[in-house]
């Protein structure tokens, strides 16, 4: 369930979801952080020029590797803070961009995107979860793993299947060697305990929380284990707490296929711009025909069928970047120019470049036990591929290291929001990474929650991107706690327009640039704040 807000698209989909048995009281307490009092954070300047320009402070928080042994080995979490400037102070706001494995250190800037200066009423807290980004240690297993010219994702031969099984097993073994003891302590519940340590270090009786994608699962679990510590929560792109994690990825495969049909239809609508076909059927056929051609001869010697598929994954996630992907598509098909494709696909190579992926696996593979039988994986994925070929095998191999993961899996917390205060849930109808059914399930489990739906939209976790109906609802809630009225039935409580699809015509592009806030980085480009 990788939130691509703060990640590249060079890998595949991968989502996360939760459910399972309630741990025993002793087990829940051992991972809650209740017995640990953290030292104060020594605040100072940030390494990020973008954070410094916004007056942020940065520091490291010391926490136990294993909360059951609070006096044992310690690790450090990278934390950032942008303090309130309003006299109407409303507390600390922790944030998470998703993943798992996404770096959240720069997400302390999120307050500036809340309308009406409501964000100035909170201290916004960004942090890199344990093992991630600037936290110490940070996990990196094999920086060349997602390089170029990989074996074809779809195992149409026994040889391909064996190659991918060996490749994914080797990556799991590399992570086991690199991660050591860390791998046993990077479950969702470990991050929940870290959030409690952050709360204590900040001297806050309660936290507010804004989570995207996998961050919504953090919010659900935190509110289950620490309901009395929750003040307000915004959860955007909700993980289905019934389906952690194997089933969730199969759900994604079907949803992404449907969204790609929407994307191909959009490309066809602008055939005068892209010249790739005037119907969705023609554009889709051209996508798959090109994929097969790249099996024989990669574009620019680098972009083979896997890289091609990876490039298009973002178009199924959300509407941001639709034009860039279409332009790269057209440049190659119409002009034989591979440079735009290569720019869209940046294969990792520098130290730590696989950190996001490694920590995605480290959390998902240990939150819950994955099926060990390859026969089951093979059967389920071929069955799904038959009706949804776009991402199915890409996603299967993305998660396959979980079959051979070295750390022992745990038992996920059963999400129960009966004691939680009113919270705001957000989802677009056709979100593929976290299907809408998950938001309906979370709404059931949190009886005081309200669900806002971006009707008909396909964008994943797209709040605070300029849709007034959605963003004003968030602002009102964060300002006063006001929420739309909860309605009866299994449905959304408020309906808004979705994040709008782009119009690649020159007039539209000019209009969009003219209305952009001066000097303000669009939230969708938050990754550029460094």
C-alpha cells in the first residue's frame, strides 16, 4: 500500500491491511511502550533546507529496540517539528505518509496545506519510523535489486518462475543479514509504541494524527490500543482491517486493472495530443503490444517489460502524473525516444536506495504470517491475472520475499474503535491501493467516525490537494472538531468531488499554473521538499 506521495514508482504496488486476533493483555502491554520514559529530544536545525526555510526543528528520539526490554539496546528515530503560531493552540499533530516504509520526516509541513490557517494551531510532527530514512539504524538490503533488465514478471515458463523464486528468496536472505535484530522489532505495534514515546517526549497528554494509506492502519491500531490518548484523527485512504496483508494485495490487483481502463480512456480522449488511439481499447492494446515488444528489445537498452509496467503503476494510483506517463508513452511509441521513459523510471543504486522497499517488507512480512505454500500463491495469482493482468504478477513478486522472511511473524491487533473519539475518514470511490470497501469497514468499527467520499475518483490518499469540499471539511474538523452528520447505512456520510483529472491542453495548463500558490510546493510534490 505504498503511498507514492513520498516514494518512487520504480517498484510495484504492494499494500497493507489489518485484522486477526486480539493479543493477550500481557502481549499488548509489552509492545505498548507503557514501561518506557524517553529522554527529551534535543531540537536543532534540520538537514533539509526546505524544512529549515519553514522554521522547522529536527532531532533524534531514543527508544528501545525491544520495548519488553526498556533498559536494553536503543535505536534512534528522526523527528521534525513545525510549531504552532496561532494563539489558539490545539496540540501536537503526528503524521505518517504510508508505506509501510515511507519517510515522514518532511511531513511536518502538512499544516501549511490546511485551509484558513487552521494548520497554524498545531505543532506538526514528522518522523521517520524505525528502520526508515534518517532514523538509526536504517535498513538497506540490496540497492541493485530493482535495477534494469529484470526477468519478465509474468512467469510464462517454469524457468521464469524459478528465477523469480530464487531472486525473491535471495532478497529476503540479504535483508536478514543486513537487518539482524532490527527485523524482529519493526511490526506495526512497534511503531505504535514509538508514537507513544514521541507523545511522552513532547509532554502531550493526547495526540492528533493525520495518516495517509498505511498511515491509516497506524491510526486504527493506535486508537484501538490508546483510545484515551486520541484527540482528533484524519485517516485518508483507509486500509481494510480484515485483510492484512496477503489478501489485500490480491484486492489491489483487480482494482488497479479497472483504474488503468479509466486511464487508457483518458489518453484516448486526448488523442489529438498523444496520438495513441481514439478509443480506450486501442490505447490499451498498444500498451500491451509495446510491453511484449520490449521483452525482445528494451527501450534504450534499459526499459524492458517490467520497467514499462512499473512506470504505468502510478497512473493507477492517482491522477497526478497522468500527463508525464502519457508523454513518455507517446514519445516511445510514436518517436522511438526512450529518454522520457528512462526519466520516469529511476532504478536505485545509491546506498540505502532500497530502504523504502526493505522496510515495506520488514513490516508487512512480520505483522502477520503469510501463506508459505507456493502452490497457493501460484493458484491465486494466475486466477487473478486471468481477469486483471495489469499488476498481478508485478505485485506478487513484490511481496514474495515474505515467504522466506527471516524474522518471526506476529499476530495483528484486532481493530476496534468503539472507545475512540469522532474521527474523519476520507476515500475516493475507486481508490485502487486501498479499495473503498476498506473505508466502509473502518467506518463500521469506529461508530463515531464520519466518512467523506470523493465520488467516482481513482486517486489514492489525495486530500489537501485543492478540492475545496474535502479540504474545507478537514479544516473545520481540525479547527473545532465539527464533522458532517453521520448517516444510517453502509455508505459515506458526505460526498465531494474527486481530485480532478488533468487537461493536457495548453489553455488548461496555463490556467493551472496561474492559480498555483506563489512559492508553494504542491502537496503531490512533497517529495521535492528536501
